């Protein structure tokens, strides 16, 4: 784990020059163990299930959270508090202080093994984002406007690439001119999914201030009987993809009214076709809308990259893949706070011309709903706040490095207002097209009224 102390505008072209990555200077690295809560935690092993082993070859999930510090903030006290809070949170999530190891006397079974003395690697560093930016550097990284992924990615910690006694989680704290704070967290996906990881982050955040912590995790593999699976013979890493050197990340906001207009358009199209309207949640509306905008942008550019979708046999069919939480879908259902992985893929398929053509606002959301197995009400993401000075949480940095996919979150004021934020990573030329298509599609929604 690592920490460092350091609204959609009109669609002007993304004009900026590449700048050097932040320069980091490590100040201190410690191992933060679970805090003692009475008796010492015993050595224990948590076997990986079918849902866990699928993620063994994949790179870790990396998250970055940016905060402003008030003038005169007591930085040593803040860092000490965060470290103590991390230790308290780990007492409930102690498997995350352990390591991913091969189960003894086996060649194809893995487990999350904790023994006394294990902990989360916690690094404090200072960084220079270039140009003496200070707090402006924090704001520059946290803006909705396109920013270089190459300047964000170095701010998160790295986990060892090889299996063995691989740490499940690391954290880094970075201090830019001691006026801002960046918290980078890396966790291996074989240890936990997004729901469990967010549960841990909320517990850590609550432990650092006054709110009571969330309910503890449910650590019980017996809830998944016969759900164990022999992993593939190779345990090397999977190359998910290569990030273009000039990759950008921008955040697009869909307000509650925007999403309702998408839902209304889907219902109107169903009525026109004489069929029952599909159940269209805000998540369905957001993904369908962005999926359509992406293909309109792709159609308008000569770029051959496909960061969000794959073409069909003749290039006329597109597929969208998205994760679905299976906890409530198991028989019997798993507890909501089950610690581990319990997600699976879902698919949506749509004709490319329907996505990129005139019916894009209706087709994307309708096809997204058709591909959804069961109920998904909204993104289960959340950030960690620090005395109201949060700038932004940039989730899944590792996915941004690789390129594919978008990130959705309903956070801050947008969450309270019922809207959503969508993070989209694209090369500069495609990003410019996407921004124009997004603005045009929003205008089209209101032109229909």
C-alpha cells in the first residue's frame, strides 16, 4: 500500500504535451500488522475458490485516492493516524495481511495464508509532479478533463509479479509539497473482488475518524461448498494489453436527469416496437449510453484500437463484457459482506450500426439490459474521505494501464443527486471524438423533449 503527499466542459481538443512522470522519494517503509484485539491472531489459511483462482494470472487492481490538506495540517499526525487505522482495519480483514501461496503438498491449489508477523507494506514518500505544481498538481490529476495516465500510474504501489509468498495488498502515501495527499492501494484480485475491497477501504476510512466501522467481513469458505477448482497449469501473468504511451483518462458525468431521459428513450422505443419495456436501471442506462458514444467515436476516427468492445465475425456485431456480483444469486445466497471473490462475467451483444447509428441512445441500453443476467442496481464502488478534503478517487489504475474498459462510480455530489461519473481511457485522437460524441448525445436527449 502506498501513500503520497502531493464538470464536463465544452469539447475543446485535448491539447497538451507529454510531461515526465512524477519523481518519488521514499521517506519510510514499514510493515503494518493487524492490531491486537485481545489474543494474538493464529496462523490460518483461506483456500482459494473457483471464483478466486480465475484471477491468479491477472495483474493486481490498483486504486488511487487524492486529497487536499488544509493549510497548517499536521502531516505527521495524519500519517500516524492512517497507519494506526490501517492496523485496526486489518484486525477484521486479517487475510489481507497475508500472502498468496501454493497449498503445501499440492501443485495446483492456492491459498491466502496468514501467520503472525505478516502485514501490509506501507510506504510514505514525497513526490514532485513536475513544474512545482503543489496542490494544483493534485487538482490537475483529479480533474474531469483528460489527463495523462502515465502521470497517474506511478503513484500506486507494485505487487511482486511472481507467485510464491506474494503479498495480497500494499499501500503507499505520497505528499506533494505537504499540501496534498495521494493514497495508492494495490490488491491482488485473487484475494478479493471489488465489493470486498471497497468494504475494506470503508472500514479503514471509518477507523481513521469518528464514524463507526461497517459490519465486519464474513470469512467462511464453507459457504461455497464444492466450489474449488484446479488452477491452470501455468501461473504466469496474463498480458491484458499494452497502454498507448499517450493514453488519456477523462471523467464524464451523467446527471440524474440525463439518466432518466435515457430510460425514457428506451421505454419509448419499446412502445414503438410494441414490446414490453425492459427494466432499465441507472447503471444500464449509463453503460448503454457510453457504449454507444464509444462506437460513434470509433466510427468517426481512423483508430483501429478497440478498448471497450470486440468486433464480430464480419465486424457488424459488438460485445460488451461487464462483471456481475453473484452473492445474492448463489443458492443459498452468500452474505453481502462475504470476503473473497464472487463475481462473474455478463455479456451484451448489439449490431454495430445500431450502436453507432441513429438509434444509439436506445439500442445501447436495451442491449445492455438484454445481456444482464439478474439484477444489478448500480455500481458498488465508493471512495474514502478525509475530513471533507477529497478531490477524487481514481479506481482501477492497473486497468487504465492496460486500456480496456470504463470505470463507473456514483460518488460525491453526483451520487447524492442520483447521477454517475464514468472514467474513460482513450488515446488523444479517439478521446477528442468521444468528447464530441458524448456532448452531442446529451444535447440529443434534451432535443427530444
